[in-house]
């Protein structure tokens, strides 16, 4: 479970990064291909939760992650356009989304506390924002450092989710 979630979350930051980089690409085919990968990865992550919490919870998770990705995409497009109002709106959506994730996970699992989940998702969104800002400023020297930080952080997310699932559903992991 731990490795599966780590791989899926790593795929998430990889594909979202490529979606952000291709948001102004001239090739609609390239954008569409990346968007399909983002959608497929998002569904794979959500499907992990279905056997434990049911399809409705899986769908809720999918919706929340889609909102997160949409806010990151909106922030990226606003950054490219130098539109501070749209950037701020996207940041507000990311903050609300972190709250919504916190509420969702704390409601379905006794092992996922609101403050923990809120902090994890808020930091995750902030990492995407940092990366977008670095691309905008052509601060390529720091992108590897940011990627390493992002990768480590999604591993923390995956590990916390895995531990919660194993604690709550021990019988399914024997």
C-alpha cells in the first residue's frame, strides 16, 4: 500500500508539473495527452480508497483532487498572464481545498486528523505554486531542489495515508 500510494502521488506531481508547463503550449494534442495522464492518475489515486471507504468516498476524493489540480492550473495560467487577481483567487481555492480535504479525511478515518491533513495538502499546493513561480522567473537553478522537496512531501502524504489505512483496516493487510 505504501509503495502504491508513493508511486501514484509521485505520478501526480510529475503529470501536474507537465500540465502546468504545457498550459501555454501551442500543441493542443500535447496538452490533451498530458491532461489525459493527469486525469488517469487522479482516478487511480481515488480508486485506492474505494475498497476501504466505498465508491462515494472515492468520488469525493476524486472531486477534491480535481479541484486542487484546477486551482494549480488556474494559478499557473494567471502567473503566465501576470494576473495577480486570478493568482489570488487560485490561492484562495487551494486554501479552501486544503480545508475540504481535512474535513473529508477526518470524517472518514479516525486516524487522519484535520490539522495534519490540512497542513499536508496546504504544503502540497504551496510546492506547486513555488515551482510555477520558479518557472515564471526562469529560476531553473532551484527547480531540482524544489522537485526533491515535492517528492519527499508526497511520500509523507502517501505514508500517512497508508498508515491510517493499515491501522483502520488491519485485516485487509494480513
